[in-house]
């Protein structure tokens, strides 16, 4: 499965990259929303892990934009934040996120959570080595 990780913290980005790629996922990354849009257009990810605090625009704004666009509206998006008090669950849901993770990322549950958001065909492809 192709996963885009949009995260401006190099340590968190590396951690998610290692955990997910070691479980058979192909990872693309970006540290800003602007470059993430270009990667989404070119790579067509199956899932997006999106930090809520980015240097250019908030992750919530990017999520709203992606969910309004018919070409990206079906891509599951996971909100990631180190500031759970700043971003309330209701705001995350209204922005169109499909799941919510609080940093520090729990590496033991990350893969299960990500794979739980995939359609059955994508999981089957992952298990047979087709992706």
C-alpha cells in the first residue's frame, strides 16, 4: 500500500517510515502541505497520515481541501498531533479525517490502525505482495 506521511518533525517522520515500510508499505513523505498536494497528485496514495501543525497551512485545512476534491475525497486521512488539547475531536471529524493519532506515535499499534482503514482488496494485495 502507498502511504503519504505529511510530517514536519524529522524524528516522527523517520519513525513512521521505518515502522510502515518494514511492514510492506511504500512510503512517500512531505514536510509541508504544498509539497504534499503535488505528491498526492503524482503518487495517488492509498492513505495519508497528516500532521495538524505544518509550516505552511494547518493540516485541517489540507484535509478539508482533499475531502472536497472528487479525485482525493475517498483517500482515508489520519490526523496526527502532539497537541491534543489544541485540536478537539469534533474539529478533526468535521475536517473529514478518518482517524486520529496523538504523538508520541505508538509503534505497536500504528500498523494495525493504518491497515484497519484500508479497503479489503488493498489488504489482500498487501498480503500477497502485489503492492
